[in-house]
């Protein structure tokens, strides 16, 4: 019976996340806030009813991939092109300020320089999956602010990978190796080149598929969203093969298909799967990973300050970058708030650092709590900034 317990876990997660999401709506908060709180309640911090098993974590990964694919489908290509340079400036500011803030805090705490810089690298990460859900719920994903956030997040991901590759190269047995950094950059360029060229062919295939009629098949449209989802998962996998986050590949897949005549039908069908099953599991999985056992007073203080710096550094860094790019003050605050969430990206970077000996295991719990704080706060800040 034990091997089937994950079925009961999934049932509990789905029931509680949806219940808490409804409660969040009653308080005029995005439903994602309730789903995150449900994960905390079910995890080791409160009830410890559900363990983050491999099955749940794998489904959670699919959830975030599908969520970013939906965001890509809703993207306005013309606005994305216009926000190219501003997105780069916003992302660059949103990397530099958290990097400095995290490193200074760690140095004050007494860590070595290399570990301090790596903690700063963790703070540079941005995961907009929560932001996307909040903006979708408010109907604000399309438009200059939503597009700037998504564009900056993609560039932020690339800059983060470069920083991570440099740090892991320095932390390796042979010290810093320029060859390994150049290899990472080459792989990234290869991924975008392959995706761009292949994307043209895939788009033409879907355009043909949308119009092709088989006399032996009564319902022709159902195959389109199935193959679109297959393309999304394949490109997400390809991104990981080339050392880029899978959510970047999923978002790019949505971008490639966003001008199809059938895009609304694709989005509507995939949204049902996302809403009913895999996205709630992703949100709950974040809360399930929070564990505060064994933390002393000094580490608790460090965690609190780290969380404050994580929030302020993105709002200030990305906000200043947005103001420099001629966005208004309110829009700049909205963009900064949209980049606050760290999500699974920061957790992946931290796990990589522990494996390479760049980060002590004692700092993993503070990183997880920081991720949770930023994840909870991002949709709340967006709600306040868009409605006030």
C-alpha cells in the first residue's frame, strides 16, 4: 500500500490548495497565495501530512513548465520586441544589486569570500512562474509591464547561468577555467540557434496541421493542443540538455506558437489540465520543502535579513532599471515586484552550490525560507500595486 500513498497525497494537495485559493479570493488576494499556504500547512512546518516524494516533485516540475508555456502563448510578440533593450537593462540591474546585497550580508555574517559571493548569486535568480499566475488572474499579463517582466526574467535566467558557471568553474578542483565558461556560453547560443531555426519549421507544421482535414477523423482540432504540449515538453528538455532552465524552453515554445490561428484553442485546452491538476501541485510543493528544524538564533536572524534583502534588492534594482528605461514610477514598482519571486530557480542554484562545495548545507534552510517569503510576497505586492 505504501507505494500508492502518493495518490492520497495528491488528493489532499488538490483539495486543500483549491479550498485555500477560494479563501484567498475572499480576502482579495491572488489564489496562488492560498495554494502556497496550503503547502506550508501540509508540510513539516505545521501538520507534516505530505512528504515531497519524487512523484510529487516530478509533477510539480511539469506544472511550472506548463505554466510558462501558457505565458508564452499569451505573449504579444510586438511588445516583446519593443521591450528587448529595456528588458536587458532591467535584468542586469536586477542581477547586480541582489548579488552585491547577498554577498555583503554573508561577509558580515562571517562566511568566506567565495561562499559569500555564491549566496549573492543565489539572490540574483528570478522565477516568474508565480508572477505569471498572479498577472493572469488579474488580467495583466499582456501589456508593457507583463511583457517587460517576462523578457527581463528570460535574460535574468541567462545571466544567472553565466554567473553560476563561473562560480562552479572557480569552485572546481582546477580553479577558474575560462574554457568551461566559454563552453557554457557556446551551449546557450547553440540552444537558441537550434530553437530559432527549428521553431520556424515547427510553426509551419502547426499552421499546416490547423488546416489539414482527414476525412476519417471527425474532430480535427484535438490533436493540435496535444502536439503543442508535446513540443513544449520537448523544448523544455532540450533547454536542460544545453544547461538552461527548462522553464525558459517552455516559455520559448509558447512564443513560437503564440501567433497560430489555433493558439486560443491550445491555451484553453491546456489551461484545464493546468488548473485542475499540475499547477496546484507545483505551488504546494514549495511549501512542502520548508523545514525550520535545527536553526539557531543567529541563523534565524540571517534568514530574516536575507529575505528582506532578497525582496528589496529586486524591487530597487529592477525598479531603477525600469525608471532608466522611461517606465513610470508605478510601472517600475510593478516590474520590480514582479521580479521578486525566486522560486525553484534559487533552490536549484543552492543545491548545485552544496554539491560543488561552494555553499554549506547550513544555509540551505535559510534559502528555502527566503524562497517561500519572496514567493508569497510577490503576488501580494502585485495585487496591491495594480489595484491601489
